[in-house]
C-alpha cells in the first residue's frame, strides 16, 4: 500500500455566518493566439461550469462575473478582480477561478515567478503575464480570498504521452511559490506545482482539477454532512478521486490562513431520493486504442493480431476514433530490413502519461511474426486486465447517497510499511472493504476470517486490520485503492460466497478476474438497492516511488 497524494494540506477551521456572502470572478482562456502554444478546448466552458454550479448552490448571479476569451485580457482580469474585491463587505469572501495556460514568467521585479497567461499575452511585444502573487494580492485587497488555478506550471517532458489530453502549461524555467510571498488572507487551490503536467481531459470534457472540484461541490466531499464543503475537503476529495482515476496530477492547498468559511454544498436530503442509478455513464469496459508508428505491413499485422487477441477479453472494448481511450497500445518497429524486423509495443496510460510496460521482439521474420505477436499479446494481457480492474473499481460509485462512512487511511506508504484503516458509518449497515492492489489483484479486507459477519452499528469505529493480524505494503510501487461499501442489507459480493470470506484470513481475486467481479458487484448494488440504501467511500494510497515516463523495453526473445 502507499500514499494518497503529496498535498500541501493544512487543517481548516470553518465558521459559516448566515450573513456571509461569496463574490466571484470566473476566468477561462482557451486560445493564446500563438502558433507555438496548443489551444485548449474546455477552459472557457469550465469557467462557465463552475459559475453555474455555485449559482445552483445559492450564490447570487449578481455577485459573479464571467471573463472568457477576448474579455480575459490582463487589464480585464485585474480590473474584474479589483472591482469584485471592492464590493466585499466584512465577512464576505472573494473567489477567483482561472482555467487556462500557466507557466513561469518575469514578475514586476524581474524575478521568475509562477504565472497565469491572459488572452492578450504576447511575449514578442512585452505584454506581461499575471503572476500568481499579483493575482492573489489583488483578490485579497479587501478581505479574505480563495484563488483556484486549474492550470499547469511545468511542461510535460513527453507531451505525446498525454494524448488525447491537452497540457495546460506553456512551461518555462522553474520557479517556487513561497507561502510568505502571499497575502495572509489569501488561500490557493492549485493543480500543481508537481512533477506532472496539469491536464484537460478528453474523457471528462474539461480540466481534470475542475471536474473533480465541481463534483466535490455537489456534496460528495461534504465529509461531515453539514451542507458545506471546506477548501480542505475540496482538495482532499479531488486529490483522491484524481488518483483513483489514474490521473498523474497533483492538487495542493497553499496558504489557508484566515479562511473562515466553506462553499455551500448540495443539501444532504436532496441526495437521498430512492432512485436507482448506474455508478457511471458510458462503457464499463476498458476502452483500448491500438496505434501504429510505422507503416510497415509487418507492424500492421502485429496491430491486427493485438486488436483481435486483446479485445477478446470481456473487460476490453476497442475505442473508436471519436472515443477517448482509457489505454493505448503503441506498436512500431526498429532495425527494419526486408527479411527481419524488431517489433516494439508499449502500453500507455494516457491519464498518467507513463508506460506501464514496454516490449521488444527482435528479429521477427515472416515465419516467426505470428509467434512474436502472440508473445506480445500474452505479456500485455495482465497489464490491461489490471487497468480494466482500476477502471471498474473507480466507476463503482454512488455520489448521491446520504450515508456517511468516514473512511480514513494514510496518504503515502513506503514498501514494507504497515497499514491501518478506520471507518465510522453514520447508520447501521453491512460493510464490505475492498482493496485493489498495485499488482491488480482484488482483496476483500472486510469481512475476513477474524470477524463474525459484517454488520456494523451506527457510530461504531471499525479498524482494519484487527489485533490478530497486520497489513503491509509489499509493492510493486503504484496506487493502492481502498473502497468501502456499506449497504442497509446484505449484498451479493460479485459472486463471491460470504462463507468463503469467513473461511479465509483475507480473500483475494486474481488480477485477471478482478474486472468481472467488480462488474457483478456494481450490478448487484445498482439493481438491488435504491440510492439511499448504499454508499461508497474511497481512499487512494501511493506506495513507494512510482516510476514515470517511458520504460526500457523488455526483450521477449530472451525469455523464450
């Protein structure tokens, strides 16, 4: 097991006076007008989405400003922030939201600083960007301010790895945002700084951070059910969900000094309608795309064999051209001659921008080409099964449930560390605690051979493991997912016999069988239980140091 996310998180003490009001400026910039900088697709619609979300949660439309496209010039942004800040009364708070390109640029003193880039930014004629410190200072001029920046400050080392997603950064020399340089009454939510680029996702049709924050605002991050979501709850929830969905992107809370209030959230009662709804929209299978980097007919043949072999699994579906893939198999070649060819294949997680596995079959000939393709498919299959299991457990969700679980887990573990989980449900329930390991195997942590049944009383704290056993993070490095499921009556656990659980210390399902088990469990929950009779909580734990970027290919011939 491992870490949740390397967040800069500080505890938040929040009071919500009835007279407190939010004022807000929402900024979105898709196109900087530079041929060298790829345009974004969803930054401007993301700004509208956040505005509309807060409007539905009760923030007055007259208190909110939207600046998108040509309206989001440097002067327009700073004037809009200054005007809204001047309107704040004692106890009010200002939100400034930005979605677009970030990076580093010279500040007013000529020092390199983290910055956002307005619509009219043009380095060729000296028009400056807006430093993060300058923006925060303007926002906090009249009172407390929260600044949300869905942009990147580092460029991807391998942007092609993120296809079909877009990187939200123009890059630049490194710079550090120092807390002491910020106003004391300003708090920032950032999608960086981190080693990874901030993305807008073709799958989510928006910025990765924004989409997860919006979901949190609809109530899923309201851990204590009090009808409000603190900045700490927002960042913690978004970070866990991004990791669960394999996005290699950070979420950080910086400053957090002087914060006294939270965002309004959906009222818990509004989420308790007994509607039956699926845990996700769209296909539950792993959407796989196979791409060629060579026009050699032998590479095309390899691609055809892989498409046939891999799509034969029940948990895989080939993605069409207009469907964003969950995984991409890239096939190519090197050392090409008329008689032999070195075949290459690698599986890429487009969300993480990293290889899961890279393979080479050297000196394949017409006589060995089919055997080479079969060997490559065989080695790719477990990796793809693990990716399918991760998608299946991520889509197992019920965001509209009023039940609270209070799952707590460490954010990070080193290999060999022990792990302890605690959970305190708000209602009498039946508890199932699942763990998808870094190797793709599915473990049922609760119930287990050390307890009698899985019924838990409201307010009772369950600790796993109990005193008779321990859990350790054995690796390999990666993301562990812990998912707690509570129901108001017993549930069919995806075809797993409850008696079999009680006969073993911890029940495990092999990686190849995990996607199907999770699919059956999701069907049981959504068919047998109304929304208000089951709930999900999740923790993501980063184990060890996760490798990033491209891997050296494994030579399959040497394994024959």
